[in-house]
């Protein structure tokens, strides 16, 4: 919530004490508070020494001067794909602060901005952002006797939901375009059969497949690569599966 440089290791430890006492049941996911397990002595947190409760600690984090700018910058980077200029970050922070840290006005400002409208292929899809539409494209959005989503796929792709690698969460950088990531995505694709309804209605040609996958603006290089592949792999040898795989592994689909 604050960003590097705006807190210390001691603040992290003190904050952990402020949040102690809360427990989550692994099976029922029920959240309970055990007062006897909570730390009830004064600690120094963000420059103030006192007995901290969870609510007081959250208020202190939200009231910190760096909070609005940091949150606004992270939201901007997620939706636009690049870091905002200092002036843009200050503008968004002011809007976020004025709204009382209501998230809706901040997101509205970002989505209505010219920088969002002009952003295209500015950020790599994370594994989750890639796999969810691919499941829909291949027709594997419902559990059947022949197919069931394997949660290990998320781990294989490097993004298990609700289990980030650290407190900073998953990165939004170029690592999601690495050769290793593309190999992992290919391995997952090989376990995703095309639903019969899709095989019956989608023609195994470059343009029909691109349109079906929602790719209306792709490079000549991508189209040429797909055409060479289908020319050497007839539709009788699962050419449609090949084209769909190439489409969802293409640079245009891998970027938002």
C-alpha cells in the first residue's frame, strides 16, 4: 500500500503484530479472531508507538501520504501497461485522495484517459489472464467427464491464484513472454482438446481462426507463420487445433 522506501523492516514486524490473532480455517475458509493470540502491547508502527488493533493499523496505512500515489500508480500500470509520468501520478493520487480512497473514481479516471485509449499491446498477459480466455476459446469452460481443469496448470505457468510469490504480488513485466513461459503454455495447450461444437463451426483457415480468437489486428509476420503451418498440416491432421494454438501463442494474443 505504501511502496518501497516508505516503511522499514521494523514497521513490517510491528504491522504483523497488529494483525495477529486472525485465523482462517483451511477447509471452511471461515475467518475468526482469537483475542488471546493477539499481541496486546505497544509497538512502534509508522512513526507512532501505541497499542495497535487491526482497524487502527489499516487506518494508519491509508492515512500515510504515500498510499494514494502508490495505489494509483499500481492501478495505472495494470490497466495501461506502462508507468505513469510524475504529473499523471500526482493527478491520479489527488483524485484518489479527494474521494476518500474510493477505488471507483480512480479506475474511472484511468479508463477514461487518453493514455488508456491509446494503449495497445503494452503489457504481457499474466498466466491467469492468458489461460482463462484460452479455456473459453477451446470450449473447456465447464467440467465434463472428458475434461477437468487441473489446478497444477496454474502452478506450471507460474501463477497459482491466491498464492503470490511475495507481498508485492505477481510481476507485470516481460518475464511472461520468456521462452520458458511459452513452452509451459504450449504444454498446457496440448492437454486442451477443442470442443466438438468449435470443430464443427470454425473453418481451419488463418482468417477464420484469428476472427474466432478475437484477433482483428495482427502483423503480416504472424499471419504468414500461421499460413505456412497450415499449408504443411492439413485439416485432416488437426490443422484447426494447430491454428488455434498458434493464435493464442502469438505476440498479439500474449500482450494486452
